[in-house]
């Protein structure tokens, strides 16, 4: 399939697909005229890339994981990389919870008629 068909099949822009190619995440075949040609497995690859991006992984980390995915081999290195990414995401979640709690305190203070829209000095625990 051509790049436009892949974009339509996956809901990903042509621009993003070209970026994936620049990052070596997606490797198309080339026709005699130089046009990109993608096999049926490209749809699954793009969906995987989107899922990993959605989880917050960088293109470099995804590139490091793809050989393991392609070979369907789980190595100590790939497990270590996945665990490091999980720890990074957990840290981000913890930070977001703190921000949400602080926002909840500001909202609560602003709902008090006597309090106006004051700033909560203490971060709820």
C-alpha cells in the first residue's frame, strides 16, 4: 500500500509516517519510481509505535525495542529498558497526583465564601 493508504488505515498523518521513517521506526519498500510501498504488517507496526508514543516512550527508546519486538525475543536489556520506562512513567504519575491534589486544595479554598480564590500554601498529602 502507498503512504496515503497507510495513513488512512491507521489514522496517522502522512507527515507522522514520514517522521517514523526518518527515525528508522518504519522502513518502506520503494517502487521503481521511488514511491513508498508498505506491506500489510506496516499497519500493526504503526499501531505499536503509536501505543508506545502514547505511553511516553521516545522515538529512540522505541527504536531500541523494535528489534526485540520483531524477533519476538525478550532479553534482559529489553526488560531493563521497559522497567526503566515504567519507573519514569510512575514518577510522572506521582507528580501529576501531587499537582491534582494541590489544584483540589485551591478549588476547595475558592468554594469557601469567606476564602475567595486564595492559594493553598500546604500541599495536601
